[in-house]
C-alpha cells in the first residue's frame, strides 16, 4: 500500500533512506534543520518542506532519523500534538532505550502507533536499501511499519515491545566494540611474537577466534581486501559512532543494573582514541592506539 510519509532528518542516513521510500512508490516529504541536508535531498529529487510540521501535514506515516534521544523527543513532542490518531511513527535513529520508551509514550498518548527501528549497515546500506532494522513496538505498529522498513532495508526483525529495537542495537554494537578490540590486541601481540598477519588470519578465521571483526572487517591490511585497513582506515564505521553506541550501552547497563566490565573498558578505550583526535577514523584503527602508534595506549 502506497503511503504518504513525512521524513524528518535527511542527513547521511536519512537522505538515502527517504529516497528509497520514494523509489518504492510512496509519497514522501522531508525536512531537516540543516540547509546542506535539505539541498542534497532536493538535488536527489525529494520533496522538501519548510518545517517538520509542514513535512508531516497530511501524512499517515512519519519516519525520523536524527542524531540523539533529545532530538527525537523534541521532534516527536512537536509532531504528536499535530498528528491525527492512528498515524504511524517510526524512529530509526540510534538513541538510548529510555528516550525510545518516552517517544513511544508520547505517541501512545495521542493514539498513534509507534516503532523504534534502529539500523545497522551504515551509509552504504542506506543508499543500497540493504539496511538491517531491529524493531520494537506492538504487533499492529510493527505490521504497518514492516513494508516501509523493507523498502529501506533487507533484514527486518521484530525484537519485542517498545525499546527492544534499541536494546538489540546497543547489545550488538557492544559485542562489536569489544570483539574489535580483542582482534586488534591479537594482531598487535602476534606482531611482537613474529607471527605474520596472514598466518594469524588463516588460523583464527577457521578457529574459535573467528568473528565478524576478523573475517569481514580485519583491522590489518591484506587478509580481507575490502576492510577499511586497506584504505587508510577511512570509515566505514567511524570511531566516534562506535563510542556513541558504547556510551548508550553503558547508560543502559547502569540503568538496568547489568554488569558489563568489558563494555565499560571498550568505552574507555574508544573515548581515549576519540580524545586523541581519531574519532573520524574507522573504528578498526584502534589497533594503532593499541600498538602505541596513535594517542595513548
Ligand atoms: P547526520 O548527522 O548525517 O544526520 C542527522 C540529521 O538530523 C542532520 O542533517 C541534522 O541537521 C538533522 N536534525 C537534527 N535535529 C533536527 C531537528 N530537530 N529537526 C530536523 N532535523 C534535525 O547523522 P546520520 O549519520 O544520518 O545518523 C542518523 C542516526 O543514525 C544517528 O542516530 C546515528 O547514530 C544512526 N546511525 C548512523 C550510521 C552511520 O553509519 N552514519 C549507522 C547506523 C546508525
């Protein structure tokens, strides 16, 4: 069913996601606070509005793709007051679980349907329409959101009730941050022991050390030619974004009383890396700091 969609937040992710909704036959009107994002969206052929309220006027579904929880609460508060009951709201930003639940409550108070649906797959996945969506919300809200999410992504999972999508996202990315540091430490130790990168890769990639950080995103050049290590550690997935997600995981762990010592240490390590001026590098470049080549180890 073709829908009329208001899309707020047309940045690196939101712009191409909105374009994929248009390609799927939906009517989309977008808004962003930044003139540059609006201009890029306009150049890509997207209809843009002068405000968030104007973008969602007449829409039966709304998608937001914003930097952090406070932006989502601000926009959803403004929109919820204006939207008719029954409107579907989807937030695909990566935000803290508490803010996600607050956003759901704002929608519910107005009789709207809501889904938190953060993504993995990065800007490449957003352009190609191959993102993975992790969704939280009621069954009816998810059923309505699913075709829209499928227009922007390849894999769509319903993870549970309000906030479950954000919970899945930060748990996954906490595994990723910890595992990347583990793989980097192993390569740095192997170097000191005179072990070649190729030999360590050949063994670990078919042994119990095997993981995504090794076999898809190998932090040294050579074994996996497509990994950012082969391109000067250009992101990819920037260290600053990994730090953001590790912070969200620690905030959730503290609020829920979960013990995550390695998640906490991974956050400290990425924080030092970002403080030393490497936030724009791919997160696998953390190997340089672990070798003592970039910032403090
Ligand atoms: P971005 O900074 O490129 O885009 C965010 C946009 O939101 C900006 O254009 C900004 O102007 C706009 N914005 C902020 N406040 C607004 C408001 N009140 N009204 C309208 N527009 C507003 O960020 P991005 O890379 O597109 O990421 C968006 C979200 O997706 C973040 O939560 C991020 O963590 C998450 N994410 C990003 C990636 C990635 O690789 N970039 C991957 C997965 C998830």
